C-alpha cells in the first residue's frame, strides 16, 4: 500500500498554568471542523481531548486555555 503525503498544521495551546501543549490537525481541514473552530464555539465547560497514539490523550477544559497559537506546517505520511 502506497503512503500518501499530507500536511499538518501545528498548534501550541497555552494554558493558564504556563504549560504549552502541542497539537496538530490536517492542514486543509475546514476551520469550523478543526480545533480553532471548535474552541470558538465551545462554552467554558467543554473539555477538549488533545493527543495522539504516541503521546496519549490529555483532557483540557476550555476554561484552562489562555490562547491557541499556530505554529509551523509539517509534512507527514499516512
């Protein structure tokens, strides 16, 4: 099976306690379906699941997020 090259947007999620969590999603994902769109629509009690198969999952309440910054775009394979 041939692997397909994809591009991923990297986000840095800055928490109120000073921690920074990295997350990624497909670069061409529509904004409303991605992390930023979901964050904008969510109420303060929403809990986001952030992670991957390697790092595991973190559960982060929206009220703990100070801001989300975009980082670089990376190439990956799937």
